[in-house]
């Protein structure tokens, strides 16, 4: 997944994508532990993709915070007002 694709996504989609990537990473780590993992390089790719998504999400949160409009909380769909 490219950073340019990630930057275009809205925060809600980024949260969903992060959850999907974490679930896939969990499944691959489970396969690794029981010895059925075929594509071991995918674990590293997923970890980097998760980091990219989190970086973009934090940048968007900071942009909203600096604009003074509202603060996006860590919970999906929840927005609180900036003071």
C-alpha cells in the first residue's frame, strides 16, 4: 500500500483499514506459530503498512487539533469539541 493512497483516505477509513491490517497480521502470526505460514515476507509488509496508516491518522488528528475545529478521539465515530 502506497503512502499517497493512504493520505487520500478519510480518518474513518484509515481506522477501519488499520483494524483489517492488524487482524491479518494476527492471523499470519498465528500461522507462523503453528508452522503453516507460506509467505513470511508478508508479516514485515503488514507491519510497515500499519505504521503508514497510523502515521497518516496521527497527522490528520494533529491537523484537526491545530485548526481548532474539533478533536478526533481514538474511538471510531466519536468527535469532541476543542477548547
